[in-house]
């Protein structure tokens, strides 16, 4: 059974990250240095344009987001929300844990982020 994940994304940083990596999908070449060739091949199959909409999740205060992230699987629906309204949706196509990629994409300062 598919899950529906609500992704609060209303603060200034989240809005910028949404613009940077969802509205303007990430080039496979930017992702390549951080993942295995097997993942690159899989992404090329999923995204022939070689542009991948990418989102990440920080562990949150006291790791509150870790369990939620671990339950997500390919095919699950994500709803992006701000100011009490859903403004976008997406389907999880691939889930990896990669803090170096997260740092390269968003410059996170709050520890490991999953993308």
C-alpha cells in the first residue's frame, strides 16, 4: 500500500530549496559524483531528460523525521504544503541517504540529510 507523506515546506529555506531542485530539476551530472554508477543508470532510466526533481529531509529535532523517512518507498506520494495548503505533489522514485549530496545541493548545516 502506498503512503501519502505531508512535507511542510513553508519557510524561506524550504521555498528556495523547492525552487532550486524541484522546479528546476537537478542535472544527473551534479548528482553523479555522489552516487554509484548503478544509481546513475537507474536515474537515467527514470529520467531520460537527465534532470531529476530532488528533495531532501533533515533528521529534525531529536530525529523526529527519521522514522517517517524510513517508511517512505518508491511509489509513495508526497504533498508539499505551506500556509495550510498543499501547493505541489510528487511521487517518490528513489530514496537514498547521502549527506555529501545533500550538502552539495542545499548546503545543509543540520547534520545528515536524506535525499
